C-alpha cells in the first residue's frame, strides 16, 4: 500500500493511495467520520441572554464550532468546561468563550457568535464532551470522500492522425509524447471528458475504465485532530469493532 499527498489548500488535503480496495477504504472513511472521538459543546447553562438570539439558536451556534481535541489525554465521556461573560456593544466571538483547559479550545478564534448592543449581555457556562460523529455531526473530525482513478488504454495504430484526434478532444485532456497518446493529468482528469474522447475515437482505439486499486482521497479536516491522527484513530476503531465481533462469534456453538 502506498500513500502520497498530491494537494493541500487550507484545511483540504488530497491523497493518492494505491494497493487498497474500495471496500476497505470506504470502511476507513466511515470510521474516520463516525468513530473518531472529538470534543464538542453538549450542555449549556445560560444565566443571562438579552441579545437578539434566542437561547436555542445561541447554543446551536456555539456547539457547531470545532474544538481542538487531545485524544492522548481525554477519552469518551470526558468533560471540559467553557465560560462566556460579555457585555455590549460589540461582537461576541469564539475567542471570548474561555476554556478551563488551555489545550482544549475553539480552533477558529474569529467565529462570530452574536452581536450585542449597549446594555445587552450574554453570560453562560458550557460543557464540551468527547463524542463521536455517529451521534451528531458536531463531533465529526472531517468530511472525507474518495474516487477511483480512470484507467485508459490506446491502440495508437487505429488512430491515423493522432494530432487531429487530440485536437478534437476537450482541451488539455490528451497529449502526445514519444509517439504515444497519453492522458495529460491521469489523477485529476474528469472521466466524462475521457468518455467524450472515446466517443470520437475509431472503434477499439480508446478504452476507458477504472483502476480498481488506486484512489484519490479528499479530506476536509475541521482541525480537531491532525490528519494522520484521524486515520490512525479510525483504524483503531475498526480494530476494536473487529475484536468485539470476533468475541461474539466465539459464543456461537
């Protein structure tokens, strides 16, 4: 199995993985989104709120803001308390909600919570609890998707004029090197554009399919954990489920 980072912008990472089947990869993807423990605001006690936001809406805004998580120190069900006490006029940001543990805090300090006018105030206490994405989306550590890489083969002898054929295809999809027709960017190419090329190619000259053991994984990391930790924790969750399944199977006589 081989992993290679092929792109990264802000919190979005693309990884090329080879030597794995779709079933196992999808299991890891689901475990990464549903079974990785993270912190999120669960219980909120509001002592004062005369802002324009009613209590339920205020709690929802706070609870959906991602919180940095420490899987080495905190386990499922552990609690860290947060406190907010601010008067207007001014904007209440996530940085105004103070944690009792400096290691556990909101990832983005500039998330706007509520705008306060003069004589308005929000005072509350909140409990961040370690949970999992299968219980609520606020505990998801990342959004993960994957796609297969197209597999293309050519019978160059059947293409009488390769340059003309390439020119008739969508721009930038195919190119010619060392007398051979190749896909310009096999990792990021759109399969629909390849199929358009195949439609105008002579019969049998171009075959389009998928590589069954090569995939591109796209990870939108919310910042609760490092990317490597997300996958490590996901694999550990699968291992624990397999161990539990094996134990139950042994009970069957």
